[in-house]
């Protein structure tokens, strides 16, 4: 299937390159409301699975036993930038369950947040696991394993009970049987799950409006929504699109990015879920495409909030800072 162009990159007045992609909007009942490209495309959720992967924290009773705060839940859902505020939350989770940074098996990379990375270098320090964008998710996995008495040394393996709990949570919300979910290895070393793009959107519709859910499932879904609304700065970080979108529409939109240019949204007031995938994996096209989609389905109108305006048509600059072009989204559902 030939995918549609979803964004064009202009240098001057010439289209220098184009991005292709798919998008789908569904309601909680699974009805497709809007679609472009290939809604059936098998897609790894990558970090967009994190709000679903947090749910076993509540269904197992670990969240209640450890009395985790909403800010801690937020960083468990996060692909954070490694800022001090993110590190503090991750370390506080570990401390609460009697563990330390040394137990994190997410690996190490430089913080995404430039000032934090430069401050580390200036101090002659190396980044640690707490700086990893996925350290909150790993802290969540350790907390569940600690509570249940499971082996914490092998928590990253697919056969480990905590990963089976997370596979079951993804299956429940996406509507795909566990045995039909394709698994792989994420960059942070834990299993990652692939389902059709349509089912990813369905999961976010269900997450946004947990009608019919009870017990730990409902408690977890409501906590995730509340954490996103109250602590958007913990879900990503300073200057990032996910945080800016959550800040601008607190409580009206659930939003989570995933690697390789996946973006997911839940709309509580409509009971809708949205999934967008840029085929070449380029994040530069993602924000303008998502904002264009939200306009087309009637969720955004008029001028954007100042913090979101730069994401609508991101500018391309020379190394001296001169304007050379911009990224322009294409209408998806016309």
C-alpha cells in the first residue's frame, strides 16, 4: 500500500524531502472515525506502551502498598530527559522499595536535556542509569517485582513474571491476544510489543475513558490520566512536544510519544484514541503532523498556545541561525 505524504520539508520554496505515514482515530467501541495510510500496520509501541505497563503496579497492589505519589507514577510513564527533577523521582521510587540505582538494568546514555548533560561533563561526571529516559519504567518493574517477591536480577527477561504482567496489560487494552503480540527487544533492554496501529489507538481510547473497568485496572488508568494532567514536565521534559501538549491541554488530552516516530493520544471527553506513525521514523515530522490532525478532527482551533506554536511548522535554520525553510504538515483526512 502506498502511504500518503504527511509532511513536506521546504528549503526556500522547494520541497526538499517528504515524510510518509499513517494515522487512525477510533472510539472506545473500536469504531474507526478517521484513517489515513495503513491502520493495520504492525507497529512497536516502544515507549508509548509505558502508560499501559504501569497498570500492573495497581493490579498487583504494589502501588497501594508503597503509596506511590502521582509524580512517581508520572515518571514511571515517562521517556524523560534526565533533568534533576526526573532523577529525583526515579531515585525516590527505588528508595521507597529498598533498592538503589545499581539495580536498574536500563543501561546508560547522555541526558536528552542539554544543560544537564553539559553540567555533568563540566563536573567531570559520567551519566548513570538514573539519567536513562526509561529509568522510571524500570523502577516500576523493580517495584512490582520487589512487592511480589520475584527475582529482581532477571526482571528484564520476557519470561519474568513482571514482563508477563506487562504483556497481559498491553493485550487487555489493545484487544490483541498475548500470543498474537509480536515481541522484540527495546533499546533499554526489556521486551517491546508490536500490534496493529489501530489497536494502539484503541488502547488509548480505553485508557482515556475507563468505562466498565474496576478495581486496580480502573485505579491505574485514572492515576495515569491524573499524573499526565498534573505533572506534564515529568512525562518528557523542558522544550519537548509531549510536555508542551500536556501542559497546554491539561486533563483534556493524554499524550505519549514512542521511539521511531510514534505518537499516541487519548481524549477523555470524547472517548477517542489516536495513533500516528511516521514511516521513516523521523521525529522531526511528528509534532506538526499531530497538531494538524488535532485541528482536522476539531480538537484544536484558532491560534495555538505560545508554547505549542513553534511545533506547528518547525523552522529549518542554517548553522548561523538564518531561516532556511520549514516543515509543513499535509492534510490527513481531506
